[in-house]
């Protein structure tokens, strides 16, 4: 059997200015710009292998070892359609280029962490899918161009095409050609900043981000205030804090933005709750820890799990405090604290 194959990995990113709300649900155009930190590949990542062959009779997908339907997944279909069209352009120009755009493909993707538990699995998953397709099809696109395709799989995925600190500029155009990710600073810019993932629950979340966002856009007046009056200034301030490596300002903005995102969820009708009692206890612990000066920042996505950002020198102490409040054997397992380590804060 002749085949063409590519394998890639892509990391998770965790937003410090959150994306929540679409102005166009099929192109996935957001109602506000957002900004995230891409975590190290050594910890949470997706790994995808894609093979194209004339012997395949249909496109097929295996996610964490289980076969899933491609046809039912409109966003995956959109990513395939876009990348195949770009490959077809190459083949039209260059007669000697192998005819890959017409071949069926098999996709095999795995996450090394719980899928759909608010740990940004769709971000790394779609970034990995689009990046692997671009390698398979040898597309001459840069990361920002690819982010436009990845965005159509899952909005937050566009930011995982870059390492370091990444902004997703919402853009203005109706066709989405200016709604793309750009790197604000590379991963080498602020090596002292670390992220700790606290796995409060690894269950699948109740309300998907797609459903949740649509309901928020329809019903929340607070979202409209956030879009117009809060995020544009916050983006500027966050970029300045990152450039200046100003941790207290970075942390304050991160926590305020997480709080406002969850307030917007509460303002949705009927309300959406992503945090649980343990998430709220983590907020209280970090707030108390910051009483005499900001030493850590918490942030929560569409799930109960916390991500704590802090300078390296504070991490051991934060780890000790969290293990004091949330003792448990899964927690003991991750003691040798590494960059971007995972804390299992299960009670
Ligand atoms: O890309 P989605 O549809 O999984 O949405 C992600 C939304 C948040 O994680 C809550 C915020 C963000 O900017 O990543």
C-alpha cells in the first residue's frame, strides 16, 4: 500500500483574557479578542497522525482509540475542506506534485489528559489536526495563516499554533480573513512564569462551550458591557504587563478576567455554572495568599479545573498550600514539581 503520512503534537493554551461569544457561528468569529499562554508540550498535548492513501475508501477518525463519525462533525469537515482546497491549488500549479487532495484520509488523535473537561482539549486537538494536515499536504502557510483554518475547528485552537503569549485578534471582516492568532511574545520571553494545573474533576463538562456561548450571546447584558467596555482596554493592559514581565499586573488582570467570564456565565439565562465548591475554595485560598502582595493568579475555563500562574519561586509554596487543603493520594503522585505540573486536587 502506498501512503503519505504525517504525525505532529500540539500543546494546550489557557486564556488570560477569555474568548466567550461568537458573532458568526459557522466561521467561528468571536465577539471579542482574547489572549492566552501556550503551555509546554511536555505536559498537556494532543498527538495526531494522518495518513492519506488511494487504498482508503472513506475518511475516518479515531479519537483516543475510539472511532468517531467525521460527517456529523461540521467543523472537522470544514478544516478538511479548507486544507484540501489549498492542496488542490498546489497540484494545479505544479504537475509533479503528488495528487493528495483527492485521496481519502485516516486520522488518529490522542490527548494525554481528560478530553472535554475544561482543559482546552479542543484547542490542542484542532490545532494539531490542522498543523498535521498542513504537513501532510505541504502547505506553504505560516502559523497565523493556519490559525485561520484552526479557528474554524474550535475558536481557541487558533492560539495553540504559536508558543508563548498569543493574541487572537477578533478582526472586522465578514469573511474572517483578519480573525487570526498573532504571537505577542515567544515562550523564551518570560521563563520564570509557570503554570500549575489543578484537576478538580476530570468528568466531561455539562454545558459545551458552543452551547454556552450561544445562550450567553442571546441573553446576557453583562456580555455586551464586557465586549464594548472591558476587553479592548484589558487586551492592551495585558499585552503591556506581558512585555514588562509585570507579574502583579498580569495576575490581577488574569483573575479579574476569569471572574468576569464566570459572572457572564451566571448572567446567562438560564445560568451556566462551570466552577464548583472546590474551584471557589481555590479562589479563596489564592486570594488569601495574595493578601500582602500578588504572588499567584488563578483562572478557570469552561469547567471546574483551576490553572494557577505564578513566578517559579512561589510554586513550591503554592503546591504545599494546595496539598494541605486538598490532601489525597492522586495528589501525592505528582510531588516532584516540574514546569506545568498537574495537581490532582480531588478531595
Ligand atoms: O474554543 P472553545 O469553543 O473550546 O471555547 C473556549 C472558551 C474558553 O476556554 C472558556 C476561553 C478561551 O478563551 O479559551
